[in-house]
């Protein structure tokens, strides 16, 4: 199964953005509690327009109840290979990606971090970490990873869009509006500018 980074979050169904703001404020409080305890929630983000265009970098994932035997066998094979050759970053990433797809994102985090220790400018890895933190409602960590991407590539339009989504999900509608408006101005003909316009139209 082939994995690729297109966007960092799952494409969500459109619902009223006003409901998102109410939900996200409550979720942000839970995220703060998770940061304090070190827990990572596996709950999915609510379905809404804000997250349109944000896609899990690991696709397509099996369901929690249907992690296939081939997945399990490949995970075991990669795990054994990494133990023999811990410097194989391609295998590390593949292993981490499979863990995310198998609904074990918390186990993938240290693997991604091992890759970053060898190359701090791996934006694909930073996108994966940002997705994991965002999906667990840890918006502070998602923002931290996204800022790292922008420090490497300030014109990364996907990271810019994602910053707007993080702000909106944290209840910071004005900040999200500023980020998306700037994105539209700088990249008016891009696909993400279209998405930003749609998200802005739903922002209260």
C-alpha cells in the first residue's frame, strides 16, 4: 500500500462553522488537560467546513476493526528490520505511517521524532506529527509543528492553510480570518485559496 503526503488531515463533511467554534472551545480545554497528563486522545475531529482539504498524510487507513493481516505482517517485518538497522529512515517512516494507519498514532510519534533527529528539515515528517496532534485536539502541539514547517519554508501554502484551520479549531476566528485572507491575497489562483475562501464564508 502506497503512502503519500497531500494534505495533513482527513477531508470532513460540511456543517455549520458556528457549531465548530462552540465544540472547539470545549475541545481545546480537553486538549490542555491531555497535555498536562501526557495523554493523547484518539477521538476524531468533528466534521465541518474548516477542515475541508485537510487530509491524513497516511492514506488509505483501515478501520480500527479491520486492520488486515498484511498490515500486521508488514508492521512486524518493519519492526524487525529497524531493530537490525536503526538508521534506516525510510523503514522508520514506513513503520510510523503504518502505525498511524492502524490507529496507533501515539506509537508513531517517537519514530517520527527519531527521523527528525537525523534531519530537522523533513517537512513531510513535521506534517505527519502536526496531523497526529491536530487529530487528538492538541492544537498547541499541532501549531508548534506547523510553525517549524513555515520556519523551513515560509511560502509553504499547505502549512499556511493549516495554521488557519488550527486557529479556527482553537476558537480564534479572527486569527484564522487573517491567515486565510493573506493566503488568498498571495496565492489567489491556488486550490488552497479556493478552500480558504470557502472556509472564510463559514467563519463567524
